[in-house]
């Protein structure tokens, strides 16, 4: 059975070929109007032209300064918590059973009973060190872009044992759920060609205000990720990583979003993928060239600067941030050694982005370092 991560990505990309240039609106015709000329004395022109040139230089410099991507103007640098990482994370091995895992070892602490028969475990988010929101969708309608969402609140004891889940919210979805805010009130959805409109691309639903935003454009190649407060949406396009304020007016993605990390900045043939927007205003993502491993990068939404964190092996990458944004769980695809049976597997490590320290998590009591399908949902 495919993992949730694979099911979501496969469904998301299923209709990528249905978007064609003719489905997009053209840019408005912005013509330059000739300025009216007034007769002036030759000496006057000689005095004014140098001043105008200097003013033009000032305008260009000011314009360049304004053009620097600053998605959170007025905010300081991201604040990184100095405490220890959360003790447990939520994961699944078969896409159906929800498990609580020890974040220091990867060992299964407990299994969480399914709260609703017929519903499909979909995504989850951490609301605290021992609290989570878990989303389930209706099985029959999940591929039709219309279905029911049940959002459950899960609490763990200090030992990692799950308490009975309580229903936090339920709603009808018109689109494929890809991400949600930390409180579950803001949902990001992908249309995936729903309603015979392949140009409709991204939707943000605010359940508190009942506000819905729609943007059209070529389909992103990567599942969109919401910020913890639901105010910003990031996604990967054919040219790099783009960011879009969740409050932006309806319209074209080409007009409302901006590219913050172009692919060409990381070398020819490099593709940015697997985005995670952390609560500390940092966007984590991977870049790769073919099947030659991954480079984990961090983009600072305040300064607009990108830095390389780590080089990772494998052909796939999964990134999950803890609530502070300092610690990451990284899952990457591997080719298992022949003595372990050969074939694909996955490694799971914990990264401290402040110190650069990597801790490898063991998947089994035997101490074998390769995971056999664990997907981390929330931490």
C-alpha cells in the first residue's frame, strides 16, 4: 500500500498535463504613453538633464531596495527556541494506522485507535509538545475533490500514551487538502482539475471567518505548505519556490505570488522540492539534480537569504519541523544493503539546525538504521 505521502503527491500531480497556456489569461496591455514636450530654452535643458539623470538613478536604487523579497516586513530575525525537541512524533507505516513514536529512537510507543470507520487518515499538525490535530477524509470521495473532513484533537500523556481523541471540527471540502494551520482553522486545498476547470490551482479556506480565496495558474509541482498561523502559502513551481499571502485577492498566481527562491540560483538542472514552512519564519526545502542526493536548504522569509544546511543521500526527501522550527525530522529514500534484503528503504534522522548535529533514529529493536516505510506526519 502506498504511504500517505505518496498518495497525496500522486493525486496532486495526476492532472499536471491538463494545464495549457491557452487556459491562462494574458497579461494586460501596458503601453508607454509619449510624454508631452514643452519648449524650453537650451540653457535650461542643459541644467535640468543632469538633475533628471541623478533623480532617475535615485529612483532606480530605491526601486531595487523595495524589490527585495521581504514577506514579513517589520519583523526581526526568526526566533529559535533553545529548549529540547518534542519527545514524540506521529507517524504511520501503512497509511491507515496512526502511531506514536519516540522522537529520540524512532521506536513505536503506542498505536492510536481509528476514531471513525470508513475515513482515511490524511494529514496532521502539532499544536504543542503533546497535542496534535489529525485530519481524516471520507474514503469514497477523496479522489473526486469533494468530500467530508473530520478534524480530531489528540493529546498524549507524558509517557506518550494517547488519550481518547475528540472531534474538533468537521466541514465539506471542495478540493484536495494539502496543508492546514497549526490551529486547524485555515486549510490549503488543491483543485487538481476539479469541476472541469484545470486552471483553478490553489484555494485557502478560513473556517473562522468563512473566507475563501481562489487563485488560478499552472499547477504547482509540489504540495503547498501553509505557515503555522495560516497567513502564508508556499509552493514549488516550474521555476522555483513561490510564496503567496493567504489574504491575497482572488486572481492569477502570476500576479499575486512571487518567486522567492529561483531554481537557477542553485545551479543548472537543479530543482527545488519538498517544502516545509516552519513557525520561525523559515522555509525548509530540498534541491536536487536527478538522483544524485539532496541538498537541504533554509530560506529566511525576513531577510530573503538562503543557506545550505546539509547534503543528504537518497532519491526522495520528507521534511517535518517541530513547533520551534529549530529541529527537523528528515526522511530520505535509500537503497537497502544486500544483507538487509535489498530494495528500497528509508532513513530517518533528526537535525538540529542551530548546531548542525544529526542524530540517526533506529527503526527497529534490532538497531537496523533503515526504515521500512515510516512516514512522519507531525512533530
